[in-house]
C-alpha cells in the first residue's frame, strides 16, 4: 500500500523516471536486494535524469521539423563525393555551434547535402541545442506573410534565439528586395551569436548573383562566410547510384 502511494506521489510530482525505476526495483526484488538505500536512490535519480534527457531530445527533434531522420552511423563515406570523414567527425562534435560558426554544404543534386545537414541537426538536438529546419523559399514566403499579419517581429525573434538554423536549397530563386532585407536581418541577428547551416546546389561563388542586389549581397554573405566550415561535395547523384544497384 505504501509503495503504491509513493508511486502515485512520484507521478503527481512528474518524477516519471523515478516512478518507473521504483516499479522496476519492486518487480525485481532479488536484483536489488543487496543494494543499500543510497545505491537504490542513486539508481532512481539516474533513471529520472535519463528520462528527462531523452524527453528533451525528443522535444527538440520535434520542434526542429527536420526533413529527414538522419543518423551519423548511417553516413556512407565510401561514395566518391568528396566527403572527408575526419572533417565531418569534427562537425559532429557540435563545437562549431558552441563557437557560433556556420556550415555551408554545396554540391550537385542528390549528393546528400540535406541528409548531412539533418545529421548535424540531430547531433545538435542530442546535445540539448535548439534547431529549426526550413527550405529557404518557404521561410522567405513565411516571412512575407508574417509582414502582412503582424507576426513578423515574433517570428524573427524566434529565429534569432534558435541555436542552429538550417536553410535548405539556398539560391534556387533570385531574392526580391523584401526577401533580401529579411535575410539580412536574420543574418545580422545571428552573426557571432548563433549558427546557420546552408545547403545549396550553387557554388558559393554564385551566391552573390542569386541574392541580387550587390550591396545587400555583400552584407549577407559577409556574415555567412565569416567563421564558416565549407563542405564541397561532388560526383554523381547517390539516388541514381542506389536505384541502379537495386535494379
């Protein structure tokens, strides 16, 4: 009876991990019989810590809205696309986010740019960092709509607070004047304070032209390229290679 009350109290206090741990100890008395009070309490505290950590990661991944579920262990380093395992391993540590650096991934269609970006985003979430993923065109459209309905200040503030902002498919369409101004405001808010990851089919040398206005392009790219890590991928589409293998 006392154990049931304790379990109910733990759950009412939202100590779900400890409650689950206590239920396990009660269901396996022989396993924990030789442990003293402090050792058993330590197990419960560890269980609660792990529970909260895993829940936080789940919340961060849900909020990130990543396009792909991508895990570091699934990366194919054998495909000849110019991906250096040593360089990518450094990025997986997420120290670049702590240092407020950027990552720029360029390469042809199908070489895995988005996948690699989502891998780095997943790692960031695992380390307790906030992430948001957007296709660049959709973010610019959202910002345009937000100007009209009054949500722009709130949206721009949310973007400024995000530890890692991912802009996928950068440069597919030339930006309008309003879009250039919005992008400059985003980069100004984040420069030296947060990290941005960009994927693009265009080489960096063509980004200036894709933005459009020379003055604003200079300002945007200056903030993006400063303290950036560049991954220049190449080669045939991995999707094409995989489809040929499956045939």
